[in-house]
């Protein structure tokens, strides 16, 4: 073999190895970056050159905020450019869980969008996108428009670094306490549909993609530009994490549901036993798509949050086991939908509030602990007659009105998730009043504008509900999107989210 042939062969194998390595990392989607709020960040030098002179721009990525920031200067940077003179394009967390998106163009002209309070919340993955189409600036949260403003101009400066996890304002560093993943930069304005299409996808060099940092290396201090444009970033202090917003790889097709990195057939999955698997986080609402389930067991894990309302639509269930987790909030009346249940285990969680009367419509052997167990929670008396003698040990320290004998009166103020959610065009808002009180329930859009006042009157104590028909105060239909509904009564105030589909 000649020297030329040997050299060609070596180069051939080298190129093959690199291609396979890139493909392997991309398909795994196994890592994110964790920022501790203390000078951790990623820097892509001269990042603004990627969008300089572009008439359109998109910046997007996943974030997992942890900071409860009470106000200035405790703001958290997500990602973008910021030089406060002629090259700003960034997303930032403000106080009260608002998100700020800003464009500043040549000539020091700035355009800003600030979303409504509580647009995001801590310890939850969110997909954020900031788009500029040459005439308007938009902020999207989880693929739904959350605010916009008119804007014009271009960024010409090619020398500003793109940073992830840090933005600088004068002498103040806004450092992220949280995680980031799948950050991308485009020299086009993605539509809402494109954002939704790409937010769960592993990008592969799509038109307009100029930078893509998926953080799938899992080691080292270089964040490679997985879009193939060589705009690599330098990691400063941030740590690798296996907590990711989605698994990627596109392994589940439209006839399947992805749960905890596995695909399950919507049509053929009738039993799902994931007990004692070390599962963490919230139960995915997508589990409600497995409508043919008859057996669901998620016991002996570390699942958190409330039981998603989609679970109560699994009306074919015979066995439901959610015991020995860290589930919170109350048991809703929709538990009565599960009329085929013969086995129910909700024990050893942190469920609170009253047990709904609808539970008595289930055909369970209440006296058998192998068939029915809700013990070791924080459920409050008085209990429905069917479970009165079988509720087991309960921590009632926070049941401030436990002595009330009338079970038609709630024990605490509560507001529940809208049902159905998403909806079109009707959804029901349920809330509990433990005492007679002045009540205000108002629906807002993601820009904080009043859409409709549902209730503004004195009401008697009790279990309440009201239906919204997706109209505003003028009676006109509202557009699809993300809405907030807030209940206020005396010292109680709480907000929930709902999504209107069209």
C-alpha cells in the first residue's frame, strides 16, 4: 500500500468516526447544563455575528428556573446577547416569575416584552422562544404566544458574545440558578407552529439555524455547536446534569406515548407497572392518552406534584396504585369517574384537603387494605360515610376546621385545575370557600390584560364551580392560547393556567 493510499485510508476512518460520534451524541439527548447562580455561564464569542444584519431572528431553548427572585437585582438570565447599546436580544426572568424579552438595535433603540406575573414557576421545565420578524417582537412560553410588541431595525454589531446562564447590566451580573438545554439561534423568525414542531426535536441543520447548543457532550468545558456551524461555546463553571426536558431522538411515533424515556402504544397498552423504578418529578399528563389502561401502578417511587387531571379520565382502570410517593394537593371529585375500579392505593403521600363524596360511587371493598388504602396522608375530616372507618392514620394538624360536622363546607380555600384543560370552548373552574366571603375570579391573557371577570360578589361558603365559554367581557370569542385565572378572597390569592385550543 502506498503512502498516499494509507493517508487516504486513515482520513476515511477518521471522518467516519467523527460522523458516527456526532450522530450518537445527538440521538442520546441525555444531558443539560446546571447553573448554580454564582458565575456559571456559557459564552459563545462574537455570537452576534451569527445574526448581524438579519431582518429576522429567533432565540429559543429550555430552562428550569429555581430562583424565587423577590426583586431587583435578583434576576436570572436565560440566554442571549446584551451590551445595552446596539445589540440586545435576550430572555430574562424578572420578579414574580415574569419573563422579559428584549431587542435593542443599531441606534440604541430598544423594544421590550414583559409577560404576566407567574408566567413561569420554579422547579419546572419551560420552553422559551423570542422571535423578531422585522415588524414585531414575540415571546413564546411552551409554544404559546405570551406577549408581543411592534419593533423594527437590525443588529449590526458582530462583536457581542452570546451567553447562556448570564447577562450583564452595567456592573450587575444576572446569573441563572437553574438549568438550560437545547438552546438555538436562527436568522429567521420561526412561526408559532414551527416553534411547537421544533421544541421536542433534535435539530439537524434546518434552514435558518445558525447556532445549536444541545449540551449532549456530558463532559468537558466545550459546548459544541451541534448545528454544524462551528459556533462552539466555552463552559464556565456550569455542571453537567442528566435532568432533561425531553428525551429526543424521535423514537416514539404518533401512535405512541413517551413516558419516562419509553414508548407505549396508545392502542395496545392495557397494563403499566412502573412500581419501585426510582421515578422522579411529576406524573406526565400524557399518561392520560393511554385510554385503554386497566392496570396502572406507580407505587414506591419519588413522584411529586399533584395527580394530573388526565388520570381521572382513564375510565377503564381496574387498579390504580399511586401509593408511597410524594404527591400533593387534593383528591378531586373527578375520582368518581373511575367507576370500574376495584383497587385504589393513594396511601403514604402528602395529599391534603377533604375527600370528595364522589368516591363513594366507586365499587370498592373499603374494609380491605389490599383493595383500598388512603392512609398516611393529610386528608381532613369529616370523611365521606363510605370511608369514615377506613381512612387510616392521617396528619390533621393543618385541618383548621376539622371540628365542623357539616361536610358540605370546605376546610380551606382552594382553587383547582380547570377541567378539561386544554379545552375548546368550555371549561369548568372549581374552587372551595370555607367561609362566607367576597370573591373575585378574573381571567387574564399572558400579557396580564383582563379578559373576563367571572365572579365579583359576596358568596356563601361551599364547594363552587363556574364555567367559562372562552369569551371576553364583551361576549366575543377569544383567540387560542394560554390564559391565567386568579381567585382572590380575603387573604387568599391563587393563580392557575389553562390552554384554549381552536
